[in-house]
C-alpha cells in the first residue's frame, strides 16, 4: 500500500547467539595464541614445582609454596589480560601519558630506600608478605605504547606516510629516560630487552633506516665506552668474562652456566622423568625456578619436552606476527611488533644463556619462569595483541 512500509526488526540474540556470533569477542580471539600462552604457564608451574619442592630454605618447609604462587601469578596475569582486552589498546592509547608517568615514577622509586637489591641488581620494590615488584617489566609495555602513540599519530590520521625525523627523535627520547634509570640500577638485561624493543618499533613504524643504523652504531660505541670506562659492576664483568671463556673459574663465576649445560645434556631425548632429575633434585643449578628454569625442562623432559616449549613460544610469535600483519592501523602494527621483539629476544637470551651461547643476563623465560612482575607484564602484552585482533574490521 502506498505510504505504508513494514519495518523489519532483527530478533535479539540469545546468550548462545552472542557467544557464537561472528562479531563476538570470544569468536574473534586468537585461540592458538591464548592456548600456547596458557600451555607455557602450565608447563612452567610443573618446572617451578620440581625446582623448588625440595629446597626448604626457599619454601619455608612448604613444598607447594612456589607452585601456589606461580599459579596465583598466572591467574592474576590472565585477569589483567581480560581487563586489557576489555579496555582495548585504543583506549590505552589515550592513557599513555598517565601510564608512562606512573612507570617512570615506579622505576625512580627503586632508587629510593624503598628499593631492594636482588642478585646484584637494585631493581626491586619490596611490597611485603613475601611479594616484590620489578617496575622495569612494566616499563617495557609503556615504552611500546608510548613510542607507538607518537610514531603512528600523524600516519593514522592520514597526514603523512611515515614518521618524520622530529617525531622519531621524540619517540627515542621517551624511551631513553626510563632506560637510563634502569641502566643505573644496574639492570643490564632489561636494558638489552628495551633496546631491542626500540629497534623493533622503529622498523615497524616505517622510520628512515638511517635511524636504525644510527642506533646500532651508537649502541656499539656506547657498549665499548661503558666497558672501557669501567661503568659495569664487577659481577656483570665476571658474567661476560665467563661467557667469553667457559673454562674460567668453573667453581665460581662460571659455575651457573656449567651446571646448566650439565643438567640439559643429561636429559637426552626424553629426559630423566618429571621430578626425577639428579641435577634438579640435588640443587646444583642456582636460580632454577627463575632464570635457569629451562634447565629443568632439558633434564627432566629431555629434548622432546624442551622442544615443546620452543614450539609453543614459536606459535606465540607466529600468531603475534600475523596480528601485526593483518591490522589496518599503524599503531596496532607497532604495538604488536614491539611485543614480538620483546618476547623473541628475551626467550632467545634466556634459553641461550643456559646453553652457553649467550651471556648470563638475569632475564626470565616468558610465561615459564617464576616471577609475578614478569608474568603480569607478558599477560598484559597478550591482552594487547588480542585487543588488536578483536578490534580489527571484519572482512566480508
């Protein structure tokens, strides 16, 4: 009939319909990424328990002390991931100045009487109740978000194709401040990770290659200058000396790496069996629940079990690369690239130092090593990756 039209209403989705709809958050999550991260944390809980259950001096007589805390850290980390997805990386983009200021404030707090020294690095804040905080872990995230915000602002707005030199200089200045403070702790391992993050971010942003090569040259010159001027602590110099000459002081500075290689080598193809490693139960490898947790996998799970950890880490990096490639905004690409550089280098350094192909730098293995700050930070990073994937446009 003329002048009369029938308006069609889409029926309201049921709870199951909202769950299974193509545009639902649950359906759009990267499940291989999430599943691999959860699997790594689960394997890590077994390795941490094996490494600590017989060490009464650490567990206060409770063999499940570290297992419970590792599970609790993982649970809090997953909750932080969910919160990050809910907020969204674009919302966090607007909050970067606040987050950056808080992270710098926390790092500076370490240099006050509230800071504490652990394994030679004055990089911790003791909270109480057996808990501590390592602010440099969260600084990695704010450096990624801050640099991405600056480098992508005018590109995503359509004003230019690539970040100009002035913008790149601002982004580098933003990263330099917390890096300088962390270097003064000294926490050389975290600074190395941050430097790799900065390079990864610049490469992903499309900045001129002159900046990349210039930073590489400046970094090399700076490392030589630091060595020649004696700015490193004695324990850091000893670590590099032991890396250059593994036979140097095997009962002293070279003890950790020598015992680590013995533990991994004794595992063979299938390992000695979970909780059955002689090096692990004999407590020959120091810091085995944190920096040297991979030695537990090598000894008790063997080449196959250690290889599974590498495969799972590879899946995390593969899915992160796919998210970086498929996003339609430069900001998302840069954030994902920074996380990729972070995870890839830190995993390589951690595993490499247990094999003797990298110097000991005191870096945890992502998702696997015991440590609340590290666990929280890597799960927030997973939340950022998932947010980038969830918020991308759906193609027909």
